[in-house]
C-alpha cells in the first residue's frame, strides 16, 4: 500500500509546488502598473517654457498616451529654498500621481543665484500659463489642474495658484520667448502644499529668519514690499482655490506656525483650506506609514473637490 501511495503523494507535492510557483509569478497591482507604465505614459523632457536671465527654463511633461480625452494634470515645483534643487530630484514625489493616472508637469525655475525674487514666482506662473496654452498638445483638462510642490516648491504652488495677474509676476512671460503670452492666469482646481513658506516677510529677520529667504529676496533696502507680494498670505481671499497643506509640527526649516496661520486666514476669508499635521514630523522625510496616511488624505481631498481618479486609469 505504501508503495502505491508514493506516486500520488509525489504528484500532489508537485501540484502544490506548481500552484505556489504560479501564485508567486502573479504581479501585485502596483508591480503590474509599474510594468505597464512605459506603455501608458509618453515623456517629453526638458521642454523650454521660458527664456529669461540668459537661460532656458525647462519642464518635463508626463502625458497619458493610452487615452484621447483631456486628463487631470498635476504641475509640480521642486523644493530647495529657491537656492537649490532640481526637477529631476523630485521624480519620486510625482510617482503617486502617475499611478493615479494623472498627467504630470515637473517644473524647474530660476534660482536666486540667477535671479532673485520675484523671479521664481514669475516662472511658476509662466509655467502654469504655458501648460494651459499647450493644453491640446499635452491632453490637459484645464478645469482639472492641481498645483503642488515641496518647501519652496509648495510656496510657489500656492503663489502661482493664488496671486492675481495684477501681482506683476507675468511680465517675463511676454518678454522671454513665451508661447502663451495671450493666456490669462487660470484658476486652478486645487493646491497641495507640502510644508511650503506662506509668509516670506517673516523670514527676513527676527526669530523666524532664514538665510535662504534672505538670499532669495536680497539684502537691499526696500525689500519688505517684495517679500509681502511673494507671500501667499497676502493673496488670501474667499475665491482662492481649495488648499491642502501638509507639514510636520516639528519642522526646523519652515515654521509650522506659518501654515497654521495660513489655514486660519483662508478659513476666515471663506475659502477652503485644510492642514494635515504630521505629529513630531520634520521637514519632509516622512516615514512610509506617514506617507500612506498623507496620500490617503490627498485622495480624500481630491475626491471632495471633484478630482478623484481610480488608480492607473483615466477619469
């Protein structure tokens, strides 16, 4: 009996191993998306959107290639205190948006060593106007544009989406070989601000002074009016786009109090604004679990503002 049972036992073992191997060969949904991403997205790198201060200022476009309808689009600005950083270094920050099926535009802008304030703010709005001017070519749904960025990039996202045309940030567009001179600054559908500066004037002196802010604004007399006009707090109003701010309450680089004040000012003005606080969190570098909670909040924010998308699919 034992001898007759052995072949059956062996067959059962082989079947079990085969099933395990087959299960192991199955890709997770995230791994499957990553495998197919090259087919889903077309990348147009280093597109010049502005020529100013003797340089070509560029952006990268990640455009859905598997759909024809205009797509929700994220415009992202990198961090670095307006004195450092590159769009390339921010690629991992835009990955969740690609997985959500959004188009993404990753923007560089002039650093303080090239041109001081308000140059970076001008570039941020020029990039927004450029994307709108090229909406048909890039399959952008201009009613579903969200701005985002980290640190100085969060500040630029706020400023690009909130400062009116009269703030004077668009003059280099007309003079710098810009393709969208006749495009007004559009109202965006939302802004996601990762620990961005909201009050530049506060950072020029006093207990919250920061050297990077001084480098960007400059040490000249009469700098306070410039600092005020490039501060998102200056442009708070009832019809501002909805804003979600994200910050750790132990941030040593950007005072956490700035985003508390900004949120409170927006709510008082009648605008939509939320602040997602990471308890004990610093200046970014959040843990994996914290990032999961943050992106859960981001998706809730998008859904609440009519911008939800299924992972890896078009809307």
